């Protein structure tokens, strides 16, 4: 069975996430990059295709529209099967819309769109298209994050009471006028209504939802823009009340100086509790009321079949960010191939909920930190 | 110079904190326990004095009033110099009031009183008495907590932007009808308006204030009582806005299953950041914008004179909870002896602010999580 | 510039390291697997090629000899450029010998051969061939391991005095008759004179040599075979004296129950010291005589250009075992492409020294733990 | 029941361990310092007694002989019950000998004497005296070290196979001519035949013996003196073979730059394994063949009665070096009071074995690293 073929939109010179998508998508030998529209500027797209991705010039397209048009004409077996969208947020919708219209499955970076309105519209387009749409909330690909969800689902935690999710970065602690990654993330015209909460707060929300399965009932947010002249939030805290009585707090920041990419999740139930952090991604600590804490390990004895399926290496051979990211692509590709048992990747449902979260967080904060209903 | 002498109110059979006060007060060889009123029940007080504290029967008093009356009559050199109050919260004020009236200095467990009103009244009594009053927010005694404060004061952090303080315990995750410690802490008649936030949330507030020196401007709290039938909060999150623009969040819980006594503080400034946690109490991680993180160690090279003064052992010989607690007693005793350079212990000023915090947190939560001004 | 093409010998059903080589070699987009001889049994080779590696049947060869013969005939641009040897140890030499004879570069798993004699012979063959030969001591690919070497080279440590290297696994704590990986590693006919020290002790030696640049002068070893009936060592400790006066100890075990793959290196110099462990692979702790410890981080501020070149992701996005492994392939491929600045991969020189280490360790232990000269 | 009374020999100005003994002995309210001979120089002894220990001048004696003579004359209830010996090594025997002769129990710092010959002689004196003799190998006082021993005794580890004990310090990485602690420890006339191995290697041996109960059968040592002009070892590694087939290695160093006081113990059995380190003294990791690792915690659920008896505080309230040290005093004092269930402190048996270890380690190293029989 041949590898699936994909094209990439975005990921040109100076980008970070484009290469991540390429490495992640190809890691498990199920897919290969065959084309792309790497920049809105045709020459830069071509040079990126050749220099970064080692593609023939003909398949480094001058625009995503040109790519979809050309690939559509290629025979199956040559043309791309799906497109990866790794652009700034404002371009997600137009690219996805055109991909779906021209018959290509989509893997899209998060947040899914520029606005909730767009997300809802996209959801309809996807439903009508019959095509697959994945959203790269990549932290859900870690084996121990999936183990956490398994433990919640198994009931071992009892009723969930408290959730803490902290996602702290420091790279935007200062204005970063020369940093291409910083520019668009702090620009309302490209990022949307939120900065930090669009970029990483949305990951935190997704992680909480993925692991706990809880629905937010209402929330109260206090966002800040600490760097002078910054138009979007670079930091914030959100209190959450979940349906059923659990409480939670998300702290997200991009001005947490010295923090690199610290994502940490704690879930406390009536019978047991979980703690996971990306800095020790291959461990999951489980604590109990009646016995000492246990440390589950990726690939280790006693982990669930679900977690084992998201593990490539024996325990103690650390898997990291790329492997977690790759897991989503693996699940996406297996789904495209018709494997009904796969499919464990975030979809437009997560995307819509995520955009609602972003917009309600901003609305709450703009209202001075009022509690707003959610959903 | 002879040791200072002290009496203890509370700390009878089944108590935990009484022995802690005794060990902490005596550790540095500056004070010794000479008497006490260990229980409201005279026989139990006497047996505790003899069995637990190895005191002569005559100085295990039947009540704190009896103790103050008797000790007052003893000649200096025999009679106690100060009293330690280690009772449930509702007794702090009456004992302290009588101690001050009869001429004894006071070391009092936290929170300082049952209510803010009492705290304000006590503040006046202290001022009029000319006596010393210390409050055992013991976490401020850790060398690395003091180092953190020194670093903030030195300006190395720049302007503080974000503060996270997490204090999580799990021991009240269930109803604990047989646990004496649990009983009074969950009883509004003895604990006051708050449960978890009176007991440990107040420590978190004090720690934040101690290290940062920031003033809370307003706060928004969401408290919960997760255990059926519990009348006081056993969990909560508080958003804070500080004067000058910094933001913060305190998470405190006593239902965080499996968490023992996890106190963790993060402070992010415009130029550097700090992280400390009790589980690794002898380290302080300092992160910078422009260079790799540095780990300060209790007793280690490069720590401040202030931190060194709160260190008894060479680096790598772990000092723990008792040593931190003892540091407050050391500072208190040196102050009583007239050492003007000492005095680094929480006072009624912290007590009043702490009670205001407790009451505003409860008020905010009771109002559905509204923002309330502070101070 | 097109990707380099490679074939794989070994890596059939039930193998672990074959897929690792495939993922590592392909990660950076510089190479792609095009053929292989995955099993000594032709049908199993073919099915592995198709099922695991998604190759056309024609290029899943019935034997490595058949592969070299056929690939030699293919035009450049189609045929493989190099071969990856991922077989049990006894097959390394015959496969490598034939690869060199038929004009293919080689990447070979460790230890390089079955015996020192073979390694020396192979060294000559390589020299005469003019082809490139890499040895996958993959731990040298970690950015922070390379940072460690940079710090040693920079002189910041002063004169090295003490080296501790611990490599502990527990997966062979029992006889594992059903485990294909265990079978050949404990079989003298396939593994060579050493078990644990051939498999992982050799990694420890290589890591020490790579980071410190020190030459072993003499050594004293005490090996054990703890599992009943096991013919080769499954555990051992080796004392080392280095030229110039430094001392060291390597502890390696495959019966260290519960240890997964714990590799830990400590180097103490006269002016500074280093500590690295795979469980926290993206950190390197540097300790000094005169100031607090500093934590270097992969991708972090202040790391060397060499370490940055071995880093794909921003700091805080964990890179793991596969990425470190991939780094060797990246350096190998860049070398094949003529990049003179690359070439940072272990070679036959490491292989020969490693085999000498293995044989002297076994000889010392067999002599009751006598000190033997080295080199 | 009144507190036991003790005198201290050593512990004058500039000493470190004297105050440690005082704090440790007094912590649990069972003993109090009443006298001492703090320096060989009478005036300095007197000023130490008054300034450091707040004793009356009359009981700060001019010499240990004067102390024993005077205290012997005091009525029971006033006079000291036991003496604490906290001098350099060469004085342990003469002080202990005189204490026993004049009827005082002894708590002695380690190593027990200057030489094995002295230790054997002291053993006889103790036996004839009928008095109690404790040896402050203080690391055996940690609750989790005792838990480790309980787990070994329970059989949960199966047969022990491998033991690693690492005790690394860096404070003697340079000549320290001004440091009183360094002076005597590097002086053969006061320290004995060993430097690092007398000071901390002996702790490692004791810890291994305490937890495993194994007997060393033979050993092979390689010691170094890295600092120019140093007469005694400041670093070394020792291979051990235990009766019954287990193997072990002790690494000890005082030139491990940046290491503070890092003591780490790993024990691997056929069925489970243990890991403890002083830097995380309140945890004990237990690993198994068939299930995930478990973390035992001081004061935590599921710890043994023995460990609970060595715990003063609820889990999560860190106990450190002083508390572990105090545990030996607690056990010693309870024994003096006739509590037959106590007595869990190292004795002259440990002292004799420890001196034999020191002398054989030095002999092996002096013989070029030969294996020597032990015991």
C-alpha cells in the first residue's frame, strides 16, 4: 500500500511549524510531502520548496489556489491526497474552503479559523464535503495524555472535581519586531481576537476537554497585554465551571520569562488524581486516596492498549513533541485508508468549541472579568 | 544569656501543630517550653504536659487563664516570656487578648483571628501593649523563600507581571469524622468563614505578599465545598489584580487527592522570573531573558546574606518544614532579646491583611464570583 | 537536490531497531528507504518490505547479497546510495564487507563487529574503499550531549578528574525465551563475547569518549550473569584510569529491574562539572566552583552553535531518542553530499576502540577483575 | 519523666557538627545539653559553652577529662547521662574510653575511631562496661531509608543482585587552607588512613549494610588525591562482591565540583528494586518487574510502621538532615530509658565493620587496585 501524498500551505523560510508538520506527517511512513504553496510570494514559495523540502520546482506552487487547481488535474497516485494548512490563522478558512471544494482532505493547524463564525461555516462545508478534516492540537498525541484520558474514562478517578491547566511560555516577554512568528501572532488582522489565548490557551482548553470530557458551563477571564503597544493578550487566567460541578483554572502566558513551553495538567477526582507535564512527557503520575502514587510510563508495564498504540519505542527511549504530533497524522492517515479503529484526532468539533472558548474568554475579559455562559 | 521561656496553649493529645511549635521554638537553642494549657479539659491538659512535653505537673495548667495568672506571679527567670497560641482559630483572639493584658509576648498560629473585626481589634491591643506579636506563616522561614524576596527587592526581576501560587492538599478529599484536625477546620464555629482558604489559602496570600511586596487591588474568587455536607470551602481559585498592573492567581485545595502539602510559587517579571516549591524547598530557580536558568541553593554559593542567615547547615544537607518554622522563632526570640537586626517574622499587619483576604475571597465567591476591591 | 536513497539489512518482523533506523534516517528529509533485505528468510523479507516499509515487492530482497547485486545494476538516481545494517552483531561484518566491495556507503549499528579482529579488518576495508562508514552510537546525537562536549573542549571544566557513567536497563532481569531481541543479545554465537557490555556498556564507553576525549589507560572489570543459564554478562562495573590522571567508573546493567533505559553521565573537572541524563535529555546541568549551577537547554539561550545545529525545535518542545538518532543520519547524509562542515558521527575509529573496550572488559573480568592496560 | 542530660566534646567555634548534634539530640524533647568540653583550649571551650550553647560557665569544661571527673561527682538528676563525641577522628577513642571508664553512655560521630585496631579495642571496652554506645551514621535515620530496609527484609525485592551507592561532595575540590573542617579531614594525624573514604565513604558502606544486610566478601578500590599536596584520598571508587553473589559499587568523592552532599542508593533485586536519594529524602521509589513504579513517601499512605515511627510530620512537610540525625538520638534515648522496642541506631558493630572497610579500601588501592578479602 503506497504512502499517502500531501501538500503543504505555509511553512516557508522563517516558519517553524511547516517543517514540524512535514516531519510529523512523514514519521510513521504513511505519508509523504509532494507539493506545497509555501509562501504568498511565488518566488519564495518556489525556493522554499526546493531548498527546504527538496521538491521539484513544478510542485512548489505560486499560490494555494494554483496548487489545488493543478493537483486536481493529476492522476490519482500522483496527486496529493490531503493538504496541510500551516499558515497564520486568518488564512485557515480560505485555504480549507478551497481544499474541500476541490476534493482534498485537510489537516489544519489550530486555532481552526479566524473567528467562531468562520468555524461554524467551515463545519458545514466539511459535513457537506464528505471529506476528512483534522485539527493539530498536537498535545493530544502524547501517549501519556491518552493514558490520562483512558484513566478518566475507566472511572478510576471517580467524579472529577478540580482541573488545573497551565501553559506558560516566555518568548513574547518583550516586543519581538524581528521575529516572524511573533509578528503575526500579535497582529489582530492575522491572529484574530486573541493572542496568547488563540495560540496556546486554545491548546490548554483542548487538552482539558480531551482528557476530562467535561463541558464548560461558564467562565470568567482576566487577560493582559503586558508588553507596551501589544494589541492582543499575551497572558491570562480563566476560571471555569464545568457541567456537573467540577471547577477549573487555565493559566496561559507568553510573557512567563524563562518558561519555554511548559504545559502541565492536573486533574483531581473523588477517587484518584492525575498529573502530566510536557517537560516529563513520558510519565503520568496517578495518585490515590488509599495507596502510594504510581508512575505510568510511555511504553511501560501496565499502560493501556490505547497508550501503547501511541508509542513507537520501548519505555525509556524518550518520545517528544514530534512523535506526539506525528501520532495525529498517523491516526489521520489510517482513517483516510479506511481503518475504522483509528480516528483519534481532533476535528472540526474541537475547532468550533475552541473558537467559542477563545471568543468567550476575550468577551469575559473585555467585560471586566465577568462570568459568561459557555456553549 | 539564658534561653527564653515559653508556654503553649493548645497542642494536646491528637494535635499536630503543638509539637511543631515546640520543636521549632527550641531548635536554635534560644527558647524552651516551660508550661502550657494544652487542653480545655484540665485532666487532659495535665497528662499532655507530662506525657508529651515532660513538664512538671504544676506547669501543665487547667486553662490558659490559669496559666497567665500563675505565670505572672513567678519571678523573672522562672516565668514564661512568651506564649504560643496553637489552638483552633476561634480561640486565638481570647488567648492573645489575655496574654497581652497580663504582659506576655505572643506567637500565634494563623489565621490570626476568627474574623477581620477581631484582627483589627487585636492590632490595637498590640499597639497599646508595647509587646511583640508574631504570626507563624511558617513558609516565610525557608531560606530560599527569603532569597526570592531578596531577588525581588534587588530589582533583578524588573516589574512583576504574573504571580502563580498553588497550595494543594488532599487530606480532606473525604469527610473525616474521626480526624480531630479535620473536625475543627471544617466547623464554621471554630474555623471562621473559610475552610481551605482560612487554613492554607491564607498561607498562599501571605507568601505572595512576603515575596513580591505587591498589594492586591481587587480579586475574584470561586470557592467550592466538594465533600457532601461540608459547610466550608475545601477548594477554590482566586484571580487577583495588583496595584501597579500585575496579575495573579491562587489555587488552593484540600481535596486535591494525593497532594500532600504542595506549595508552589512562580513570579514572572519583565526581566527575570522565580520558581520555588516546597517539595524542593532548598532550591530556587531563577530564569532570565538573556541567559540560561540558574539554581540558587540554600547554603550554596552566591546566595544572599539574608538567606544564609536562615540556613543552619551546609548546602546539600536538606532543611525542611521544621527548620523553616524554627526560623520565625529564631527571629522572634532575637527580637525579644533586643537584636534590632532580626525581626523578620510576620506580624499583626500580615494578620489583618490575611483576614481581609479571607473575608473578601468568601464574599466574592458568595456573590457568584464577582470582582471585589481589596484594601 | 534529491533525497539520498538507502537500503536496510535487518529490521524485519519483531525487530525494534529497524524501524528506528528508518524513522531516524528519514526525519530530516535528506534520505528515504528504497529497498532492504529484512530477514534471512526470503518470504519474511518480502512481507516485511511490503507490510512494514510499504516498498514494492521487487525491492524487498531475499538476501543482502541479492540486494547489493541488484542495486549495483540500477542507474544512479534509482539505486540506493547507502546501506543501513541493523542485524545482530555477527552479521555486521559480512554485510559491511559486501557493501563496501559493491560500492555502497554504510551506516552500521553498534557494536561495530563481532570481534576486535573483525573491526580492525573492517577498518582497513573502509580505508581502501574510499567510502563513508558511520556507526550509530546514537546518544552522541543529543544536542545536550554535544553541548557537553563543547563545554569540555572550551576548557570551562579545567582538567577532568572524575567520570561516572551509568547505563541501566531492567528488561533482561529474567530469562526472556520468547523475546527475539533478548535471544540474540544473550547468544554468544550472535552477540559476541559480551552481552550487556556489548549492547549498552559499549554505548557508555562511546559516550564517555565522545564527551571527554579522554583515553583509557587501564581498566578493571567485574561482570556478572545473574539470570540462571545465561552465558553472557547481564551486568557489570568497570573502573577506568585515563591517560592524564582522571578516573572513571561505568556501571551497566540489563537486570536493573524497573530501569528502562537510564543513561546518565557525570563529569567532574577542576573548574566545573557536567551532568546529563537521558530521562531529561534536553537539559545539561553545569556546576561551578564559584557560582550557582546553570541549566543549559536544548534550543535555549546561550547554547553553542554546535548544539543548536543538533536541535530542530524551539526550547521546550522535547526532542527525544529518535531525534538524537536522526542527528547522526543528518550528519552522515550531509557528509555524503559533500558538506565538509558536517561529519559529526561515530566512525570505524569509535568502532575499533569500542570493540577493544568490550574485549578488555571481558578479559579483565575473566581474570578475576584484574587491571589490564588499554590501547 | 525528665529529659536525659548530655555533654558534648568538640563543637567549638568554627565547628559544624557540634551544633548539629545539639539540635538533633534535643529535637524530640528527650534530651538536653548540660555541659561540654568544646575545645582543647580552655578559654575557647568556655566561650563556646556560653556563646554558642548558652551554658553556665561552670559546665563549659577546660578538657574532656575535667568534664568526666566533675560530672561524675554531680548527683543523678543533675549530672550528664551520656556524652556526645564530635571531635576529629583521632580523639574519638580517648574520649570514649574515658567516658566508659567514668560511667557515661556514648554517642560518637563516625568513623568510630582512628584505626581498626582502636575500634576492636573499643568494642571490648563497651562490652565490659555494660553501657550503651551509639554511632551517628545519621543517614540511617531517614524514614525512607528505614522503609527501604523494611522492604528488603520483607522479601519484596527477592534476591539482591546489584547495589549502587554514590556519595558525592565538591567542597574539597580545591585546597582549603583556611577551612577548619577541611584541615583535619585532610590531615593523616587527625583523620586516619583515609580522607574521603573515612569521612563519607564510610557513610556509604554503612548505608548499604543497613539497608541490604549484605556482607562484603571482597573489594577492589581505586582511590585518588586530586588536589596537589593532599596526603589523603579525596575521591574513589570501590567494587564489592557480597556473600551470596550480589555485586556493588561505591563512588565517593569530595572533589565532585558543584555536588553538595549527594547521597544516592540503588538496590536491584530479582523481583523489585529501590532508589533513594537525599536530595529527595522523603521519597522512596520502588520498581517492579510486573507493574508501574510506586513512590513511597515519608508519612504517606502505605508506609511501614517502622518508617512511620521515624516520621514526625504529616506527608508533604519535608523532614531533612536534622530530623534524620535526631532519629538516632531518639532511638538512643528511648533505649537508655529502657524502651526495648527502640534501639535502632548504629553501634560499635557498625563501627568495627566500617573501620575494616576503610582500612581494606586503602589497602586495596595502595596495592594498585587489587581485590582483597573482607571480613
